[in-house]
C-alpha cells in the first residue's frame, strides 16, 4: 500500500500491500458492465447537475495548469493520496483492475471505463446495480449526493444483515468513473468527506485508443513500485516477482 503519514514533512517509503481477499466487490454485479439490460425500465429522475465549470473528477485535458495536487500514476487514473490515506491496487489475473483508498474505517474503491461519445453510462449502471442488489436480497435507494444522483445500498452478506455502501458515478468525455464507498463513509457524511475529495481530485486518462463502451481503462502498477522492484532484483537468472493477491469475491458470488 501507499501511505503518506499525517505528520508534516514526513513520508513513508512507497510500498505495495496485498489487496485484501475480503474487499467489497469492484464490479457491482455480474454482467452488469458487460451488457445493458434489454428491458426498458424507468430510471428515477436524476438530481440537478450544476452546469458550471468542472471541479473534478478531471479529464486529463481539463486539469488546471496551476493545479499543485500530487498524484500517483496508475495509467488510466492519476490518484491523489492525502496525508493519512492508504492506496491499494487490486489485481485480477495479474492485471491491475482498481484502486482502493483506505481512510481509517472507510474505504473507496475506484474503477474507470470507456463510455460513448454521445451519452453517459451512470444512469444505466446505477439502475442495473440497484436491480441486482434487490434481486440478491439487498437494498438500493437512488438519492441526491455530492456528485449528483448516487445509490445508497446495503450489500447482502453470508452472515446476514448486509453491508452499507454508497455507489457514486461521474460521466466524463468518453469515460465513466465509478466509486464504491464502504465502512463509516457509507453512513456518515462527515466520515466520507475526505474520500469524496480524493474522488473529486482523480484525473482520468482516457487516451485516444478505440474502446468499446464499458471496457475498463487499462491500469498499471505505480512507477515507483516498478522501479523499486527492478532495483531489488537479485542477480540470479530468475528474480522473484512482485506479489499481489487476487481480489476477493464479487458481491454476486455471495449466496
């Protein structure tokens, strides 16, 4: 994990921590991001969106030139890490698929996807998440939030009761950014404020490659980690690989 400690002028060395096997799902529902539902269902009305200037999350082309925010380069995402917040990268089949930011008892998991030029994805994705959660025994409520309409949910678990969660989303130019807030940030506005600001400060690097809508933007390990891995390689012919645990079960796999 990557961590900047709260004490002024004191930072810890950048390292990688194994992604927790029990982390909440990164993909909201099975097949929800693979194809859109064939049935036309009425979506709840979206909350009013401010038509003023962009305040983040940012497209790579729109970041203010005087923006002093330091960010970790993950390829398709550049992520700020304020003091006291840890950054974990999660992998599936040896591919980085998401960034997870931890602030005490709260966590924010972020994914970025390609989107159509003419329309956003969040309205459809939000409806699909809600439908899947309801079908699997959870709950979901569309409500106005910091970034427009969000989903307040309870994710069903094996032990019953369910886990509170907030799904937030932002449609950008040919990209869609999704965040999943769990822990204290899912129920306490004050507890979630720091992670909301991290989400707002993310820069999405869509690139110019042709991508199908809903394809995940390619991510990679931070440059600092790769450089450290190269520096620590022994002279033996086969150097040990950088180890990261596979991400945990999807929420739809929880019976």
